[in-house]
C-alpha cells in the first residue's frame, strides 16, 4: 500500500520537486543544520557524541571538497571526486562506498578508514538522501548562492529625495523575506537582502534601479515588477508592460477611438528611446495618420507657434517630467490638448497638466489596482496590516514590495534546489497570470498591451477611471485590420 501511495505521489509531483525533497533531506543530514536529533555517532576509542556536533560538512567542507583537519587529510567526497579517486563510475559503487564509510568506517575493498572518520548509525533512506546530496555538490558555483543562502541585491539610491520610498520598500521586502526564512527559507536556503554597494555579487536583483542607483553587472538577472524600463534588455525580466508597450497600447487606443477629435499628433520621447519612437511612428504610418516626433532635448526650441490658433493636439509624452513645463508653455494655453502618457512619467505633474487647456488625460498604468478577486488578495491585506503601523503612508511601496517578493519566492521555488540564473530566467519566462493579490495578474510582459491598464482622468470629480482593463489590450489589437501592423505577425509566439 505504501508503495502504491508513493507511486501516486510521484505522478502528482513533478520530478524536480520530488528530487528536491530528497536532496534537501540529504543537505540537512550533511550539515546537521537545526538538528535536534538524538542520534549518537561513535568516535575513536568507543566514545559517542550527539550527531549534531559532528556534521559531515565540519570535516569534508560545505562543498564536499575535503581539506585538512588536525593534520589529517580529509578526502573530498562529492560524487565526481569519489569517481576520480577510485575510478568507480557506477551509481551502486558510489552508494556502497558512502554507506560503508558512514556506517562501518571501511572501504569496499575492506580497508578500515582513519579513526577520525566517525561511525553514523543512519538508515538506508538517510544514506540514500546523503548520496543524492553528494551528487549535487558537483554543480558549478553560482554567484550569490551557497548551501545556506541566496543573496538578493537591491539597487536603491544612497541619497536624495527617493530615500524614504526606497526605505519603505526595503522594510516591506525585509518583512516578507523574514517570514519566508522563518518558515525554513527556499529549498533550505535563507534569503538575504543586500544593497548594491555590498561587495559580493548577488544572485539576482529585485526591483528596478531607482534613479540614483548604480549600474550593475549585465550578467545578473533583474526581476522587475515596476513599469519604467525603456529597453528590452535580455537580463531584465519585466513582468509589467515597459514604456514601449505602454506607448503602443495608448497609440492603438487613440487610433481606434479618439483620433477624429484632434488635428495634430505629437510624440515627445527622450533620445534613448529610439525603439519606442520607431514603434510609435510605425503604428501611425500604418494607419496613414501624420505624426510629429520631438526629441526631449529639443522641446524648448519646438516651434509650437506653427500650429494654427485653436488647433487641437494629442500629445504622446514619453519624456522626462522636467521637460513638461517648458513644453506646456510653448503651447501657451492656445490649443486644446489631450495628453497620453505613462502614469509614472507624469504622476507628480497632475496640477501642472490641469492648468493646460486639457481636453483629456489618458495614462497607461502598468501596476493598476490590486486584484481583489484573487484569493491571494487576503494574504496581501494581512501583510499590509502587519506593516501598517510602520508604513502607514506608503501603500504603493508596500504593494510593489509584496508583489516583488511574492514573485521572487515563486521564481526561486520553481527553480528548485539546483539553482542557477538560466533556470530562474526560464521559470520566469513561463510564468503566466501569476496572482500576488497586490497587483493584477503578472506574466512576462513581452506581449504588448496585455499587462497594462488605460485610465482616464475626469476633471469634474478629480478621479481616474479605467478605460481599458488588463488583458483587453489583446482585444484592441485583434480588432485592428489584419496586416495593418507589422507586429501582428509576431502574435502567438
Ligand atoms: C571528524 C571528521 C569527519 C567527519 C565529521 C566525517 N568524516 Fe568522513 N572522513 C574523515 C576522514 C579523516 C576520512 C579519511 C579516512 C581515510 O582515508 O582513512 C573520511 C573518509 C570518508 C569517506 C571515504 C572516502 C573515500 O575516498 O573512500 C566517506 C565516503 C566519508 N568520509 C563520508 C562522510 C560522511 C557522509 C560524513 C557525515 C555523515 C562524514 N564523512 C563525516 C573525516 C570525517
């Protein structure tokens, strides 16, 4: 019956997860981490001692590569090392060697091992776990990861006006991660947050580089649950619509719904966003609608006076907010203006925008409102409750931190015990509709328009309402004429 059940479990649990449990058990035996076991080991001269005081790692090393202990050479015992020392290639030979050494202090050819090697009365299944774990020790070292820890980097500024925000996010992340660690960490490893200034390279970065953060190693993956990226860097795992995708969604909406109301369309983008400007220009060209493109640095010289008095203008703003005031003053209140932008780009400038002769303000929002229908929403509320005394006025920071940490946890759990960066990236890329409760469902945002929301400001009551909700960007795209857009060929990849 037991066998039957075990067989059933094997079918239900993916092999990776199953293997990970054994390996995790093996690791705990090897390191005796948190061990309260009453098992006694026998030492030379018939002495016994509690097993936790003689972990294998104490002599053979956390990496299994051996060394010297009190003048005695301690051999390496990882799978590959034993294969090399004894020329034994079969799994059974390896298992037999470990079993004999551990239980009897002998080798397969009958030699007694040095008396320093203790005897351990371990069961067959414990030996099996140890053997599985010794096989794991041969995998190449991954930066930021060792047997006991995974180091996660935060790239936040060290001074400036964003410090309070960065600090609030860090505190909330610390709270979440502390909870994960109290439950035993991930595959037995504790998560450690470190700032970008600390020396060892982290396994990955979490959250974007806030302005003022430092440039980081290109090889380190970046989990990114905000929406201000402007380049499709390979190592960046966006999970929310980046600026180009947000612009695409806004332009599609405008072309399908609003364009008849405006005489001119303008795109203001900073010069690092060539890809964004090209993409937007393509969409306009395909729809045979003229578009004027202005580089952010030329905003002040832009001859706004060339517009006829009273002409209405739709502005697609993907430039820095500091250029907004000079730009608006060019327009001089003589033209009805509609403003289309990312919520993060103009959020602070709402009052300035309201003073322009604004006909409408439509923003793409890569974060949106919490997904109240998700069962995880409740978990998020509890989390917020725990933090409320400390971070009362930082709802957004708490929300972003919670989603980021949940995402990190999920990615690391899915990656399994044998963690590496390629595996994490792969796991993230297959993540779809992942529900954190704090944000709408997340997934790798390489498909444009799927993971942003369009919201429109109502000047009457001073609030935003949802114009186009999550996922509906797909509908907007399929409603377009087939072939009217080059990117439609890539749909369904
Ligand atoms: C107090 C130090 C110490 C501890 C603790 C210890 N070992 Fe050893 N172990 C040794 C020494 C020394 C040798 C070499 C003996 C020899 O070559 O005669 C050895 C040999 C071995 C060998 C044989 C290697 C070979 O090439 O045949 C294996 C396998 C081994 N140990 C596994 C373990 C495991 C598994 C544990 C934990 C359950 C463990 N050891 C704990 C010191 C230790």
